[in-house]
C-alpha cells in the first residue's frame, strides 16, 4: 500500500515516509492509494483487540514492514490500560451503548493512536540508527498521550508546548509531572494558536535539529493515528453484533480524526449506518454538514476543551474522498483560498451528505444537561466531550435506526470542574489521576514571541 497527498503533488509514498513526515510537502494530507478490504468473515471468530489490530494495521504498513514484524510490534504496542481488552462497553438501553475508549494511561482515547505512532517511530529509528525530536502544541489530551507514548523510547525527545488557558489541571499535570530525561514540557505564553504558529515555524526552519535527525509531528493528521483508531471501530462492531448489522456511531469531534477513522473503517468493510458528527459550540463542521458552509470563525472556550478548534484538519480527507471523488486539483483549489474564502461545494455533490452524516452542535448548557440526564437516569457519569456526543443522540433518537454507539473519549475524572458545575460527585477516581494531582510539576516557562523555545530545544537536544 502506497500513499498520496490530497493536494496531488506527493505521490506513491511508503508507509514509513508518511509516518515520519506527517503532513505532505504540498500542504495536503496523506491518503492510502486505495481502501484495503478487511476479511470480515475471518474477523468474526476473533475475540480480542490485538488480534483484530493484527488484521488491520498490516494492510497499511506492507510497503515498509513485513506482516510478521508488525504482528510482533502489536503485541507490545498498547500498554498500561486498565482493562485487559483495552475498551469497555456500557449498555445504556436496548438501542444505545457507550464505547469507553479512556482506559489507557492518559485516560483519553488518544492513547490508541499515539501508542501506535510511538511504536512505529521507535522501530523506524532503531532500524535507521537515528534519533528524533517530537515537537507539538496541545490544547488538551494530545500532549499527554504523546509524552506518555514516547517516554520509554530513548531515541525520541518530546518537546510539548502547553498554552495558557482552558486546559484542566489534570490535563496539564499529566504532562508536567512525568519527570523523564527525554520529556520537556514547556509552559508557553500565549494561546493555542500562538503555540501552533511556533510549531509550524519550527517545522519550516528546523534550526534546532542535529544532523540526520527526524522532526516528528504528533498531531492528528498523521495517518498512523487514524490506523490505530480504525482498529477500535472494527473491534466495537465485532463486540456488538459480530459485524453483522450496521451501527450508528456518535463521535464527539474537533479535528475530525476520530470521525474520519469511522468513515475509513466503513470503506474497509465495516457495516455502518450513520455517523453522528457531534461538536461543541465551535461548530464549523456542523455548519458544513447542515448548510454547506465550511468557514473559519474564532475559537470559543467551552467545557469540552479538546474539541475547541476553528478548523478541523482531517476534514480535508473526507472532502477529498467522499465529496470530490479523489480530485486533488479541486481539493487544492478549495484549500488554496481557505480560510479567507469559505469552502462550499457544488450543491448536487453536497446533497449526499445525509446518506451518511448527521451533525449536531451542543452548547455548554446543553452538554451539562446531558451529563445530568445520564447521571440521574442511568447512574452513569460521563465527561463533557462524551456528553456532546450523547446529547446529539438524544436529539436524533428518532432519526437513528438500529443500534447506536456513543464514543466516550475521556474519563470523567479528567474534568472535575465540569462535573462539579453539573452537580455530579464522582467517587471512584482512577489511581493514576489522583497520583498525578499530588506530584510536583516541572516545566520550563518560555515565550512564544521570540526564539527562546527553539534555543531551549537546541540546548537540550
Ligand atoms: C482530541 C479529543 C477529541 C476530538 O478528537 P478529534 O479526532 O480531533 O475529532 C474529543 N474528545 C477528547 C477527550 C479528545 O481528547
């Protein structure tokens, strides 16, 4: 399987190139040259996550790694999960279930994608006898999952920018209390967007790298993260009904990575009815799916901070594959004017949206209400991100035929303030989260307005 960019210039790249490069040089996102098909009948006999992953991951990695090699890697990839089988499913009623993806070490679903990324980074670096710098900015869970996934790999040093602002104390402390020689959390002055700008500049200039060193991106545009997420869609469908009936999935989304993984799974043969695209008041995706209007607005701070975005990077993949029939000229034309001009597509093409997608934007008040509703009626405590997806399902119950899975992307204990505001008392805190709160923080404070961040990386690299 080789890969190409949504904007058409980068073609026939190997998995390893795509993995180590992240974003394509032409500014587009990498896509597989075709959708590999999963052998559903074979999968039906499986009963654990790793076996399912062993059928899926090699379909994308065969240009760089032998199947046996990948299978060995997958035996050790996902670690420090509280559940033996990584995920759990909570049955709400006859038609609704919650897929708990937060049992990993950082208590958010991002562990699935980033542990797979780190395992492949490390394998590649070992084979090439090289080292790497991970450099990224985080508005919530990406940074902690990246740090945790990479911290045991000595060939990788992680520098993560933590902006001032709307992150929970636990989210921040998961990054600042790790205390490892190859982990460098940076408390950066400025907003998430300021931090992103610095990261982009770093990737352009690369002044802090030593010779022969990789600079790695961990944001959700890296295809390897999508692969890790495709695995749990297949696995959830297997657990629910042996992949025999199409399901609806309600996905709380920001950068659209998790929704795109669901779409990808369906292209690979997973039965799928509808995808519910659930967003908070940062509603660019909702405006597109309801009104064919993809236009950038300012970011609102919400109680679901990991979905506070102004644009959804992985949306480009859907636009390219689902709407534009893989026409890279059209895709680059639309993106060359964006965000100055909003993206709108031909009405006749846009009309197929409702075949697959339903979207909903839940504001904070409505999200709180949904958390309270689940607590009161089902004695179930959910985090505010999950509640955005649950709220959408509440709203569209009539429209959704068959069974619906709500994706739960974070453990509720990660967001104590939101729970408190909702009047919900959580008793069973995971030990790993209470421990984090009691550790002392070590982080470098630096400014985003000068070169101090680059100098700091150079000194420590
Ligand atoms: C990152 C994140 C999301 C959004 O995921 P995308 O793939 O960017 O759509 C949702 N919930 C939580 C808890 C997250 O950390």
